[in-house]
């Protein structure tokens, strides 16, 4: 603390100006003894390093034994100003910082709050960043692959901005209990369907001719993934770029003439049979995905691979 808050018997020290309110200036916030509370929320959230210090008017003990005592963090104990008395476990909240919505979500893993303007803005900005990142990822793939068409980059179409803002608006309406999610806007999706389907439908803006990337969220039995897709105006289907979290193995082969032979060659590189499903290694069936780069295959969960079909792979672009 930069100034003392009480004398040796617990009273406020004398003031230079009568009836003036004492405000104790600390490193990151201020404390007002007359109110018995801080004037700002805890800036470091845990206050673990302040456990002993707050009990001695800001003057730490000579040896801070057990300074990271989590139980002490939530105990009323000797804390003069009840700074450490706020605990969601026993409904003790002297600072009034723990709202009913927070309690409901923590207790039941449920979130039913209606979205507001800030949610719309936050969702739109987040989606814009994600979609822009997806565009950059795809442009790198395009620049490194001389087999792709010259006009297959993302700079010919700016409709991804509208798509991203629409996705941000959609995400703001998500409701959930635990792992289960519900979105009322699904009723207005083209063709109806799940959240990931709603996202995929909007990739093909302009009759499936949109020339930009998009990032879609896909939840399958093997896990939850964010997948980048690029709608090609030439092929009318999408290239797929799987995240690193979905890729189990990578391999480079000499193209064998067809997709089945390519998969057999990839399995042979690992000493596996032609139809091996990789369940023993990864707990779920996996499939070799033909990347847009000629000769490169990725091993990904089969349920994820099936969810993004139809898509363009080596079977289409390697052998033209």
C-alpha cells in the first residue's frame, strides 16, 4: 500500500481536512475504509500473493509461509476488511461481484442469457478475425501449390466479410446446458440442420461460386475441430484444410494413379495392410485424406473426414 488505512487500534488515522474520506491507494486499485470495500474489482483475480498482506494492513510478514494457501483465499479468517471472504461455495460475496447469472452457470453449467449489442459486436469481430485467418491460411496453401488454378486465391471475393459477420451474429445466440448447444437461428438456416451445417451452407454464397475461405466448427464423436474450407469456383466443391489437432500422421508418396492405391501406399509406409483403420493406435477409425498438394496425405478421424464430404482431394486434382 502507498498509505496506511488504520492506526494500531484499528481507527482511521487523523485527516488533514475534517470530514474528508480516506481513500487508500494501492498498486492496482483503491480501498475505502468507510465503505469497507475496494472501489474496483480485483485486478489479478486470485489475490494469492495478498493473503497475508491484507491481514496486516498491507505490511507483509517477515516470512510468507504458505502464501499460496487456496483455502485461506476463501476464508473469512483474520482479514480485517473481508477482502478474502468472497466465496462462490458458501454464497459469501461481501463485494457484490458474484452475480446470479454467474452462480447459475457455475452451478448448472447452463447459460440462458439473451445476447445484447456487445455480444453481437464481439461475435462479429471474432468471426472476422477467424475468417481472415482462414483466408491467409488458404492463400499460403495456394501460393505453395503450383498445381492449383492461378485464380484460386481469396483476393477475388470480399463476400467473406458478410459471411463472417453473419456467423458472429449466429454464434451470439448460442444457448447451452453442459455440452449441449441450441441455437434458435437454426430454424432459419437454409435446409435447416445443425450448427456446423448452418455454417457450411453459407460458404457457398452466390450459388456456390464464392471464392473465399471460411472456418467452420465441427463436433463429431472423435472430438471438436475448427476446419478451414475453400469453395473453389472451378470445381464447385470445397478444398479442406484440417487443423493440426485432427492430423494423426503425415506422409509423402508417389501418386499411384488412383485414390485407393494411394491409401494402400500410405498404409504400407507404416507397415499396415491396405484397409487398416488405425483404431488400435488412436481409439477411433482414421482415414487418409488427399491434400491439395500432390503426393501429400494426412491421417484424420474418419467421422471428421466424412462430415466435410463432398470435398476435393488428390483424387480430383492429382490426376487431371
